[in-house]
C-alpha cells in the first residue's frame, strides 16, 4: 500500500483553511460518488474514509492514521451537496475543511485511547489494550453500547465547536448554524454506536468508558459502582499527547490530499516509490550490486551513493538525508521537484 505521510503539527484550523484555499473538487460521476459515500458512512461511519492502525497490532512502519484520499474527496462533495440542499452558504474549501477536520478528529480519538491504555500498561505492567480490544471493543461492535465510536464522533463534534475552528468557519460562511446542521446530520448518518455521539455530553458516558478500558469488561458489575477514572480521557493527560507524534498518511490521489501535501509546513515524508522517482529525477540509477537486506543502493552522476530502505513511507530521517544528498530543502522539494515526478 503506497502512502504519503504528512506532518500533523501543521494541521491547526488556520493552516488547514489556508492549505485548502481555492480547492477544486473533481465532480466526475458526482451522483454515484455521493450515493456510494453516503451508503459507506451509514454502514461504517468515518472508518469508510479513514482508519487508525494501532501500534499494538501493526509494526512501526504501518502504525498511524490512514486516509483514503478519493473517499475523503467524496465526503467533501457530499457536504457541498448538503450545503446546496439546506441553502447554506458554503464553498468547496469549507466542505474540504470539514471533511478532513471531522474525520481526523474522530481517528485521533482512537489514537488517544491507545495512548491512555499504554500508560495503564506501563503502570500496571500487564496487557490492557489487546484485552480491551477483544473483550469490549469487538464485543460491542455495531451496538448502542459501542462507546469508543460514540466518543470518537463526539470528539469530531468538539473539534467543530472549538473556538478556533468556529472562527475559521465564520470566515468561510455567514450561516454557521446551517453548517452545524450539516455536521450534525453527517454524524447522525452512522452505524449503531457512532449514532449515540451526543452521549459524550454526559459525564457518566466517560466514566463507563474509562472503566471499560481499566477492567476489560463491557459492564460495571453487580455492585453498579464505577471508579471516577474519566480523567484519563477528558482531563489533563498524565503524558504529553501530541497529534504530531501520530503518523498521518494518505493512500492514493485526491484533491484534498494533494493540497495538503503541497504545503511545505504540512508535508511530512513521501512514499518510497515517489522517492525512487525523485532519485531518477536527479539522475540516480539503481545499483543492483549494492544494498543489503531491505535496502537499495542508488548511485548518482557524481558516483555518490544513496541508500534507500524499502519501508513505505520512508522515515523522516531518510527523507532529510535525501534532501541533504541532493542539496535542496523541503520547500524546494515540495514546490519544484514533487510536481514534476
């Protein structure tokens, strides 16, 4: 699976808005794509657009949040259609802003859950995440009690209602209440569990979910007593949880993904095949006699060699080494080299 990584530290609402300025969404097969994405989100929620791969299950090379770039564009098209249906002022920029921001906030909550359980594992020195995933998450799948998905959708709503986000949306639409109706309808068009996102407003929901994480059980027990553990999730964390620490990758081409990856402050690292094309762009050739194990040796016109690991996407260290090797910076790569590959 070829994927290109971006830097989550550059995805605050203002930078996201600026990155999507003058976004053009391809509307080929418009009606089919609308019908498909609405059917998919109704059946799978935001996981039809993106998904989180936990490091408890996947290797470091595959861990992180993945977006299906084409589906992300389709979700934006559905928001744009909703604007028109509800007579809400809204542009492609706003539709793309909502599609990415809401989905990203939902998936980031899943990363937050894994981080919280990892802290429990370090404290208790015993497994927590895999136990919870099997005995709670999978056991409650597609039921009204599927609290992780409900709270992930609540997190998406909180992102939308945050002052910084609201200020950006106000710059793009004069009818922020109408935009809110579009977002609510989108969150409601979800499978069981996801649909109950408004439960995130209740303290008891967070307490129940925190106890599920701690005990690995779906219910509190006969005593009906639950410990006040919700601070693990909705209070100040006992650890530094930074979105920029969670790998964020786009799979396949798409208008929103292309816009985000065209910004030097947001673009992270390229897919391995893209870096191979970049090496060819700088007149390097693959040297079949070099490279060991999961590495390739590329030789330039000056006979200097560059060693390229076969992991996908490449690491930030490898990408920085490539930039140094060819004598350019990230801005030059994104703005001048990448468009010509």
